[in-house]
């Protein structure tokens, strides 16, 4: 089996994982998370909501998150995957350290942790784009990053649609060529609500006294693993489809 065949098999498994309905454990943890979510003070929820919009808008519309690394045009699939694995490992460590630091403060630092984690995830996704040869200077590529970001926390009802848009990206990208159109049409309120509601059981444990630091490190490490898997496979899919952007 050559490398491309191996990747195609992994992509098929990834698609199945994305589209498979949640099992009993996932449904149970979701119910627990929803219950704990209601115990979080409203000021923390407001801080999370504001941070989501501010950071994501800054990443999509500004230059602050543009990687210093050059776009690796023409990179082979195996080489791009190797670079992606390095980035996933690096950003898992960064996220784990951030989670441990803020987790030690329990609920008092929760309003700091969530914005910091969003910023880490966005920076990571921009780096991943360059690793696979896609320039984040192109607005539609930033929209692809937004789709990968959303896919990681989307509920089961939204996943099929998001996955289809990622799979058929050349067609999807036609809708997101203009920043002004994006600002007019994108539903920020729903976006923020979906992200806030997706706070899972791992992040809830971070708020508990005594175990917050360990739970914060564990949660953030796992979250970067998940977003890393989705980003890696999303870009692999595009490379195998032969839809490389021009240099």
C-alpha cells in the first residue's frame, strides 16, 4: 500500500467518525456538561461569548494570526503530514501548559482560559494551512479555517453539513470571497452560542478546586488533538482532490 492509499483509508475512517451518531458515553457526558454549564456564573458566560467573537473576527479579518512561516507550496503529502504532526505536538504542549496554569485558579480564571484557548486554536489552524500549501492571505482560506474550527465542536446535527462543505470546498468557497459579505451574512450569535454550549465535561472539571490544573492540562491537550485531526484530514482531503491553490 502506498502512502496516498494509506491516507485515503484514514480519511474514510475520519468521515465515518465525523458522521457516526454519538454513543452512550458521549451523550451522557454531554448531559453532565449541560448541567454543569448552567452552574457557571453569567459573567463567565458573557466573557466567553465576547471572546469568541472578538478573537475569531480578528483572526479572520486581520493580520495578527498570519504565520511567520512561509506557505509551503508544492509540498508532498507525506512531508506536509510530517510538518502537521510536529505542529499538533507543539500546540498540544502549549495548550496543556495554558490549561494547567489557568486551571489552578479554578472558576476565577475560567474567563481567562477560554479566550486563551481560542487564540491558541486559531493560531494553530493558520499554521496548519501554511504547512499544507494554502495561503491564509486568501480570504476563502480563512473561511476554510473557520469551518475546521466549527467542525471540532459542532453538535451531531450540524456535522454532516459542515463536513459536506469542507469536502466540496471549491464550491463552498464561492460563497465566501468577500469580507463585507461575510460580515453581513454570518450568524455570529448562533456561532457564539454553539461554541459556548459545546463546552464539554473535560473543561467543566477544570473549574473544580484541587484538580483544576491537571484537568485543564488534560482537557486542552485533548482538544488540540481533536482539532489537529480535523485540520490534518481536511487539508489532506483537499490535496488528494488536486485542488492546490496557485503560488
